């Protein structure tokens, strides 16, 4: 499914929090059809990069090009509409809503005031059920989200992202805090979705997971891209080992 054309291109991205440059001249490309990895030590700016790409924060400088269009000035909803979806390091499900309601709600700009008013019927609910089936969570559709394990919540969040049918799916630590069986399943689902044409950008600390799944891999250090390559190239790069993998 890889075309080699950049689906997402980040150039010279900068984000300052007070005196701290969390992202400092960061540049990288996510090729269309790839499963691209973004790794780096804690605090190197990975989550902030996600937050700049999806417009959670505005960048102080730099360009973000998505699908041939400059997007760094677009509002969050506009970027989502263009096909950028993401999950979060800390799950953001509505605990008092059911699994199915949570997935249906993902398709609307849901607000707390609508709590309890989600209609779980019609085409949206049918689509949500299909996606729950895909992630293996259909049997839990009527359970409240707060009753799920952390790993199950991650699966529901993946279904939520898929509701929007994004071209680019950004996952923040999909393998973090879940059991080995689920990590394997998560990897298989990502591969399957990739075979259907979805492009991924993945932040993850589990190195075996990243090195097995991702190509290319970009390495961040202090807010900047310090290395880019195949998993083999990254693993053999002395600077990367020194700054990160050697820990
Ligand atoms: P990573 O995801 O690689 O662990 P982050 O992007 O979360 O790194 O953080 C990069 C740096 O920016 C850290 O020093 C962090 O404390 C800081 N930071 C992140 N978000 C904020 C924020 N909203 N306000 C102030 N500082 C922040």
C-alpha cells in the first residue's frame, strides 16, 4: 500500500512552553501507506508533536503539510475533517456511557451536555458495531466504559478513531500498559488496517513492538529529529544507542 509520497510532512516545527522548547526545529515525513514510528526518551516532545499535528496546540513556527495541503493554521475540526485521527496516552472515554455510545459519539463533536442523549440506532450505530467487532469488543457494547480494563479501553478508542475513517491514524502508546496477548493483537490490527490503506504514525516506548511494526522510524531528542531510518538502521546508529536505546 506504500506509494512513497508523503502523506504528512512536518518541517521546522517549534513549540515553546514558557522557557522550555518542547519541540525544537522538528522535521520528518510520514510516507503514505506506511506505519511510521516516532520514538525518543521521556520528555523529548513526542506527545507535543501529536498535539501540534492535530491542533490541540498551535505551533510557534514550522509547516505541517497533510495530503498536499498546508494545515498548520487549520482548526482541530478542520484537520480531523481532512483525515487526521488520533488516540491519547491516557484514555478519554466517557466512563458513564456504554461502549457503543462512546464509539457512536466519536463521530460527532460530542459535548458533555449531550451525555445520555446519544441515539444508538441507525447507520452510525451499525458502523460502530462493525468496528467493535473488528477490535474484538462487540460483546462489551452495552457495558459502561469505566467497567473496562485499560487494554479494553484502548481497543474501544481504536474503534472510535476508525469511526471517522481517517487517512492518518496517530496512536500514542498503543502497546503501553496492556498485556502481551493484547499487544500482539494490537499489532495485528494495525497491520490489517494498514493493508486496507491506513497510514499510521505511532509513538511507543515498547521497542520490540516499534521495531517489528514500524518503517520508517524517527528518533526525537530534545524536541528535534536526531535520526531517521529503517528499524535496522536505527538500532545500529551509534548516536541513537548513545542517546536512547543504550539506556
Ligand atoms: P514525550 O511525549 O516525548 O514524553 P512531551 O511532548 O510530553 O514528551 O513533553 C515534552 C516537554 O514539554 C516536557 O518537558 C514536558 O514537561 C513539556 N510539556 C508538554 N506539554 C506541556 C504543557 N502543556 N505545558 C508545559 N509543558 C509541557
